[in-house]
C-alpha cells in the first residue's frame, strides 16, 4: 500500500510539472488555457484518488492546503479566461492582469507539490502535526489545562503519602503553569491582532481584558511556584484566571458580530468603484484620498479577522475552503488593486478585471459568513446596534447614522432570505409573520429617510418609525429564542468588571510588547506585506494590524514547506511560533482517575457556541453524519464538478463538455 501511495505521489508530481509547463508558455491563448485545464483536470482526478487513500492517515491541515490551492487555481483560471476575452474584445494586451493570475497559479502549483511530498511521507512528525492554532483551539486548550486546578477531585484526600503527593503536585503545578502561560501568551497575541482592527468602542475593553487575563495568569504562575501554598490557594487563582478567559472570549464574540455589520457596511461605502472616482478626482497627495485608501485597507484587515473566526466555527470543509479562498484572493489583490487604480495610463482594463474579481470574492465571502453565523446572535446584535442608534439620534439627530443602521437591517434581511433560514422560518408561522413585519417597517424607515431629503419631515416622525422597528426586532429576537435582557449597552457588563490600566490601545500594546507579546505576521496563502508598504502610506497602529494580516494561520504553517520563490510574489512568510508539543497533552493524562471523551471540557457553555454555530435540524444532522465519513472525498468532488462546469458560467468556455469527455 505504501509503495502504491508513493507511485501515485510521483505521478502527481509529474502531472504538476506538466501543468506548470503548459500555463507558463509565453503568451497564453484560450486554446493554451484549455490544454492546461485538461491537464489540470487529470491532476485533480488523480489527486482525488490519492487523498482518499491519505484521508484516514494524515492530519487535516495538508488536506485543507490542497483544497485551498485547487480552489484558487480554479478562480484564477476563470479570471485568466476573462482577461483573454477582454484582450480580444478591446484589441489590446492586458499583460499586468495575465501576470497577476499566472503568478498565483504557479504559486499554488508549487504549494501543491510541496504538500503532496508531505502527504507522501505519512510517518514524518511534520505531517502528523495537526494543531491549527486558531484562537478557539488555543482557548479550549487553556481551559483544558486549567481544569485540574478548578475542579474538585476525590483523589485529592490526604493519606499516609501526603508529603510525597504534595511534592509531586507542586512539581506538576510548576510545569503546568508554564505551559498555561505559553498558551495564554498566544491567546493574547491573537486578541491584540483582533483588537487592532476592532471597532473604536471595543478597543479599550479588549485592551483591558487582555491585561486582566495577563495579571491573573501571572498570579496563578506565582502561586504555583510557591512551595508553601496549598492546592486550595492554587484553585482560587485558577478559577480567577478561568473567569478572565471566559470574559475575554465572550467579549470578543460580541465585538466580532458588531465588526461583521461594520465590515459589510464598509464594503458598500468603500467600493472599488468609489475609490476609482476619488482617485481620478483628487491629487495623489490629497489627505482625503489617503484616508479613504487607509480605510479600505483596514476593512480588508477586518475581513481577514472575521474570516479566521468563521473558519474556526464553520461546520464543514466546503465552507472553510470558500472563506479561505476569499481571504487568499483578498491577500493577493491587496498589493495591486490600489496601484492599478492609481496608474492612470493604460490601466483601465487591468483595474476593471481586478475590480470584478474583488467584487465576486466579496459576494462569496458575505454569502459564506451569512451561512455560518447564528440567526439569533445576529438578530440580537442588530437589536443592540439599532437601540444605540435610536438613543444617539434622539439626543443629536444624524440622518447618515440612521441610513447606516437601515443598511445593516438589509444585511439581516439577506440572512433570513437564505434558503436554509427560509425553510426553517416556514416551519414557524410566528417567525415568518414577524419577519415580514420587520421587512415592511425597515422599508418604511428607508422611505421616510428618502422623503426627508426633499421634504421637511419632522424628526419625531422619523424616530417614531425607528422605535417601532426596534420593538419588532425585539419580538423577532425573542421568537428566535433566548429572551434575555438588553436594557444596557453590550459592553456595559464587561467594562464594569475590569480595571482599565491603559486608556489607549497603543499604550497597552507597548506594555505587552515589553514582555514579548505582540500581534505577529502570517499570510493566508500569498505574502504581499512589502508591496503594501511600498504605497508609502502612514497608518496608525491602533487603526490596523502592525503587519498585513494577523498572526493566525488559516492553514498550519508547518503542514507543508513553502514552494520556491516566484518572480513577482515574495514568499518570505513569517509564521508565528510553532505549536508547543506540550500543548497536545490530554488532560486525562494529567489527572488521575479522570476520563474524558472530548477535547475540551468547560465549566460553562461558551457564548461562542451560540454565536456562529447553528442549531441543526434532524435532517441536517443526518446529512452531516454522512458528510463526516467522507468529507475529503466530497470536497475534492465538488472541486472536480467546478472544473467540468466552466461552460455554464461563460459564453465562450475554456472547457466544453465535448472536449472534456474525449
């Protein structure tokens, strides 16, 4: 079997080389792209068989790299075809667009080669490393590590070996506290990366919560180091640390939902088309233009953070791959879309192709996030945002803020217009009725705002409609479940529970940096940090990430070595620290007599479980059970389906069925 796997891997390497040769042939034509697609289809089919053999043996990270690379290649093929067709239509070469998509295809082919070699060597420690290092995974590990110190165990009763047991317990506590501290340092690094792009009202609270977690962690570590302290003292410190972690996690989830609304809104406000208009009208050194471009960059960074959390919460590989692919496209476009708009000579076609690609990926990203996000949590967040907007406008009327909140209401409508949500609402007549009332009142609010542009409409009449909308949202939220009190702002409970050490996030980050904790750098698939920096735009540390993207890798940085450098795409990826092997210890190995059947044991249900994870129907659970047994096979099958369905998307197809079937 191993010899067969090696043979299949060698055949895949040969097919990859053929694909690379075909796509890299001089001036690519539609026929040349067609030939590449045929060879790439053969590669994908062969890869399907190879992954099916590897599925039960290797970890998921290399598999996910394969899915990501295949999806990105398909995306680039589609856009390469559009480029070639545009050249034929306009009678001019668009070399920049060709080069952009070519480099991405070559990069993915090289990454596939490196990953296949890892999958080929199943026994290597590198291939067996399965930790993804997401914020969620790290939080679960930290809580698991704390569990022996926060849970009462009968075996702790004193006996004749009390002194020996006490010595062993103290030695173990020292080791465990250091492991927990290392894990929490990573959690704080992730949180600082998120705080850099969080909404202004959330930055201060996130900074304070990070400091609180660090203080509690240091206190626990010092308690474990004291030889004279008892288990009860350690238990008190560990419970305090656990509570601080829960506070941090809960607040991140609340601020994450607010960020989703803001990010979706900014995709409309900061569209590429609007950027083009402003760039054409303004002088290159105009401060307004610099601010608009900086806001565009910040929104891309926010998209990345949202996407990484969505990947952690996604229930299947298909959605994870869609989100990853969107983020990888944003990463690749980030370094060239603004320069394409700024270069005013012979760049209109190039910029238009990139704009269409960007808009398509934004649409895919929104759809995927809407599919992952929990309906009740999304509605609850909108209820709070709407309430805050009403309260603000009653004191100081601002029409633009009301327009923004009605646009956010459209995002909520879009969420419930999805097929899966529509089907669920039809099963509950009350929900559907209240939702229809919500949609109607939302349109009334938009209509009265539009009327106020040309007519003198009293502010009280406008606010009355928004208050009615607010009450309908409350009824709808209660109908969805979880009738909890929302009489105070979202951040009131958290901010009252923490001690603010630093008022500014930048001050807080300098404090964390002094002890070696700071947002690190990683890329999703491509790396273009130097290119973004070449724009010579000054960006505040508190408004964006210190680097292009957060430290969280969407695929394990150790899952596959990086391919050889490409001419235009720098590949010096800077990964965060690798996973500490001691983090992979099972808690049951640390606690005598304690048996566990799952990875994470929590003292309470985490808020995030109700945030991005949907409640599934019996039918969905059954389908998901089938999916889990063959997830790898299904994912690659979907990719193959995309390869054979290109002709349904374009008038002049790269692949037609008659050619593929030959």
